[in-house]
């Protein structure tokens, strides 16, 4: 019995000793070293999270699966769902305590000329277009579940975030959005929006523009000549007064 207990204890110690150790923290000032269970990577990330126009900087350090960290080195993850978005500067590594560094916040991205559909949270209609930014070269489409509420989530995403979401069944660095229950479907974003018709207002001689419709100018009718004056008839002479009959 003592031999079996000793072997179990020895196996547990050897398993712990062989596991990758990573810093685990959501703060820039406080962290602790943990042993990863099955993850093969450590990650440190600084995230700019946007929600309804408000931005918050977040820190994340911890163990990471190969689904999130496909390779060692620096990466940029980005996803924009319209009302919520996240931009993360991350560094993946595979040695003990290699993620102790706190990264600088990522630089804001500019529009890259690509567009994807985005959903209106009040109607769940996904027909509007969204301007993609920076590394967001994929369109992201999925159904999400958050607190028993099911809703569509469409937007722009980086390729590495799409790949991670397919395996993790959630959005990296945006777990508060919910879990993916259908999808995600990722495909290259288009470079131009649907064509629109632009009408240049014309001068008054060419017509008047109302919205996208040009109304033809009013036609000026030629002035008619005045009617000829009717000659005045001559006055008839007064008839003589007849005598009264008795």
C-alpha cells in the first residue's frame, strides 16, 4: 500500500515538474506563476476593448492552447462586431515564465478599404456594412448565446482570430460577448461596398434635383399676341314717341 501511494505521489510530482509554467494575471502589477494543464504556450496580451464608443485597456497573461497561439512571437488579434470590438497586441512563447512582460497597448488601426456585414442589435438584421480596419481581412459570421439569449454576430476579424474562434467556440479576448453555438463562418472581406448612385445637382437651366431624381425644367410658353379690339357699334337713333289712342 505504501509503495502504491509513493508511486502516485512521484507521478504527480513528475507531471507537475514537466508542465509548462506561465504567469497568470489580468493586471499589470500583480501576477502569479501557474502550471499549465495541457496548454503548450504562454501568452501575454494587452487589449483595447470598445463597447458603445467607450474604450477600456485590459491585461491578460496565462496559459494558451495552440488554437490561440499557432506559433511563438508577436501577433495582433482584431475583431469588430459594430457595437463591440477588441484589438489585442499579443506575444506567444513556450518556455517557463516567458510571458512576464506587459505589452504596450496596440496602436489604433485605420480603415483598410474592406467591408463586411454587421448586425443591428435592436432588430438582429445584418444588412448594414462595416468598414474593416488594419489586419481585419476576414468577414466573421456566427450565432452567439449569452445568458440564454441567442443573437447573430457579424463583423470584421483578423484571420488568426477567426481560426482561434473556430476551435475555442468563443471570441478570444471577448469572452463576455458569449459562446458560439453556430459557426463561425469566416471568408475574405470585399474591397468595395455595394455601388451607390450619386447625382450631381444641376443648374436651374437643366432642372432641379430632389434626392436622386432630376425634375425636368418647366417649359416657358410663348406669349400670345393680344386679341384684336372689337369695333364699337354705332348708337341707334331714338324712336319717335307714338300718340296715345283714346
